C-alpha cells in the first residue's frame, strides 16, 4: 500500500468534523492518517476530544502573538515539525494570510456548510432559508486566499423540507458533512483528485479504487438527486 498522507486538522471549537475524520482514518485501507490536531483557541473542546482518541493536540493561541503573521509562522513551523502532507480545516475560525495559504496551496482542504459558490461566509442556513432555496448542502474545497473559494473537491446535497428552521437545517447539513469530509479527504490523499491550473483533475484508476468504498448516500434525507463527488 502507498504510504499514507500525514494529516493535520485545524479546529477552533468542538471538533465534530475532526472526530469524523479521525474515525474514518482508523480504517486500515484509508489513505491518510491523522497525526496532529491544532487549535488557535486553547479552550477548544476538540483538543481534549482529539487527545482522548490518541491524537497529539496542541493549542497555538493567536492572542499570544503580536501579529497575524507571527501566529501563522508558529503554526507553519508546528506543521512542518510534524511532517504534515495535508491540512484539513474543520471549523477553524481564523482567516489566514496569503503567505500561509500559498505555502500550503493545494494541500489545505476546508469544509463549508453550503453548496458553494452559493452562500459563502457565515449564517449560511438562515440565508438559504431566506432565499427560499429547495436544495442546500455542504462543500469540501481547496483553500484559497479569498474566503470560501478554491477548486471544489466534493459536495453533498440536503433538501430543504417543509417547516425547516435554521437549526434543523444546520443539524442535517452537519450530518452530511461528517460523511462528505472523510470521503473528500480519501479522494485527495489517494491521488484520485488533484489540482492542475486551478482546476480539479481526476485519475481514473485511483478514482475507481476510491469509489469502490462509497460513502452513505450524499443526500439527507436520501432522495434521487445526483451529488457531485
């Protein structure tokens, strides 16, 4: 088996998507291993959650650094020291500068609770309901300097149901995220998906191998809608 990619997860809170990635990586045939969890908030509950799962976890408090670049320099050094190949941002609520993003270009993934390019930024569920959309969802993409942009790796659709509230929609989208993110990381870590000229490219053989282990239907609740994977 090809050497597994070494992955760091960046969090700022409870780390629910982090937990789904850690669980997926326990599978012997999963092409990535989670070797580090880092948070910009020392009080983040996800740090203890990671340690309980046997994953090294560190807090790099951004408030302890005089500048954003100083914080990012420490984060970058920490990632290099751990031999990181790929970064997964999972509820990491800290904007990163172009210097950091460029160093990790095409090696940093992020998950966003909408079907990008629709509803970038915050309050996605309330905004989706306000706009009256019938299909909402989540997206895993490569990170770029502009918030919630970058080549899209995978998406999952979540139909909006009658009587939906922002909270109920958020809960169902989060359930979809917990399946989509491990699936997207598998695609990238296995080499099935890569970026060339800022566009997603796929390798047929690797993609076929990855798709032999499909996730649960990428639509919540399951309906006959094609999800981009």
